[in-house]
C-alpha cells in the first residue's frame, strides 16, 4: 500500500515537472500559449498512463486548457460531442447490448467452438475467425472481446488446461480483436471513425473495404501464424467437448437480433446509394431493437460516459495541435529527421517513427490524434491525407509492447486474463510483423489501388 502511494507521488511529481520543463525551456521556440498546450498534454498523458488522476478529471482538465490556451475555435476543441461520431458510438453500445441480451452471439460461438476446436491451437485460430465474424454482429471491440473471452473462459474452466495455457488462449482473443478491427469500417466504430476525424478524410464503407479488407485479412493470417509459433510449446491440450444443451434453432429474440444486425450492415455497405450516414443507420437499428424489447430503458448503463469524455479530449488533441501551430513546429523538427519523399528510406523511417512515438505516448488514440495531423503537415504535397491516415493507423493499431499501449489489450490485462509477460513476449514479435506488414503488404496494395 505504501509502495503504491510512493509510486503515485513520484508519477505526480514527474507529470508536473514535464509541464514546468516545457514552460521553462521553450522547446521549438513555442509561444507561451503553445507551451501551456504542449505541457498540459504531457501532464495529462502521464495522468492517463498511470491513473494517478481519475481519467474524467484528467480529460476535463485538458479540455479546459485547450479552450483557454489552444487558440482553436470551440467547435474544433469540442469536435467529438458536436459530431455524428458521438451518436454512432452511443448507438453501437446499445446495439451491442441488444445482441448480448438476445444470446445470439453466445449460441453461435459455442456451436463453432465445440464443433471445430478440438485442441488449443484450433481455439487460438478460432479467436481470429470469430474476431472477423463478430464484427458483423457487435460493431465495437470492447463488448466483442468481453463476450468472447467470457465464452472461452467458461469452456476452459470445464477442462484440465493449465493456468498458463488458459491465459495464452484468452490472450489470443484480444490480439485477434486488435488486428481484425481494421478489416472493416465498423470493425471499431471508435478508432476507425476517429482516425478519419484526425486526418480530415472521409471513407465510405466500400472505400474502406477496397483499401483495407484484403491486406488486413492477409496480416491477420500472418499474426495468427506468428502467435501459434510463439506459444507452440504452451498450446498442447486436446478437448472432447460435451454435446450442446441447446441444439435447437434460434429463439425469436436471437432471430430478431441477427436480422437487425444484418440490416444495419447492409445499410452501411450501401451508404453511397441511400445516403444514410453510419450514425443514422445505427440509430435505426437501436430503435428497432427497442421496439422489439431487445433493449430496454435501463440498458443506457451500457453507454460508457467516461469513455465519451475521454474521446472528447482525445479528438481535441489533433485539432488543437494544428490550430495552435504546434503541429507545424513539430513538422519542421521531423523534416530534419525524415528523408526526402523520393528516397527509398522515406516510408521505413516514417513507419519506425510512428511506432516509436506510439510506444512513448502509450495511448493508442493519443498517438493517432497527435501523429496524423503532424505527419499530414509534414508530408503535404507529397503524400495524400488518406495514405497518411491509413499508414498511421496500420502502424499503431495492432502494435504494442506493454498492455497500456493498446486499450483492447489493457482491457484483458485489467481483468487478469493474462500477464504482462505474455504481452511483452508477443509484443516483441509484433514489432517486426507490423513493420513488414505495413511496408510489404499495405503500401504495395495502396499503390495498386492508386491512392499512393
């Protein structure tokens, strides 16, 4: 207990020292207001990473600092709550709650697991398969991984699998979600829509599929193979599952939930034809579920208000860094490091820079909100905003070394489904996989699609 208090005190001192250092040393020749903005950002990043200040308080503090010193219009500082993104996020939480209430995802997963997974390696493989399939049922990774890991845990608790092997299998659920979420625009309604706001670009569902689905499917296969090889000595168990207690067809609630999910996906896919935005489509799905009593008034508790406050602050970071001129100063600094755009080393250095800065910043959304606007300024005229947006996303969205560097991985770690050593072991493998995947799969594909 005393050790924890000492650590918090040290972290608090470090956080304020970072602010004071920025104010005193005047990095990049920043003005007083710019130094307040940058110093406050460093301060809050430490608070977020260590938890020494409640996330809501830290986020609200940063928003206030941005409003006072950011030299950015209020509608940009409060971009997230004033945009359709907040409606989409809220609607997706409610849609997910309706799916969970119906039990359709639980039934599907149980049938697939017991039918096709006779050993640990097959269970790991199914994590990636269901990671893709569940995108079309639950359009948000948090409830997806919570539901699927609970199903896995329930099944594994009925076996004699060792604790370490159980943790490795559960870890695969969260690793799979981190990469498969990039496959479709609705794979992660928070991150995938956030990066569009950070890059000031707008992809339709079909455009995202054209640019991201096939390369992400290939990368998913590579990461699945790498995961099995990394933990091959641990994944040794075989299973003989009992027959399902509910072999019959879907209940009416399950059928309704599946039908509404299908309708929402179809409307998302055909957005260019009917003109309904993703948020309006999701809202229609919520209203249908409410009408069919798949969700009720008290299901509003599924909405994570703390996350909405956090996202308001995260979305504001990129807007304020650009509006205050800090992104331009950072771009000038990076210009001295990054080779010329025609150089062979241009993209390798950019990708390594993105990955390295993400490791330092920790938070996935923070890294995206800072790096996308900064790199857009740096590469203006040479690389399109669409490429920079997707390049940054693919360089950080499935790369991590420690749990706090990826919110989905942190979720499983926080629930003690696996240990820090599991994350670090595979995180080292992911570093190489991420670099090669971006350079050898995504970039060539985008050249083929003629956006690069």
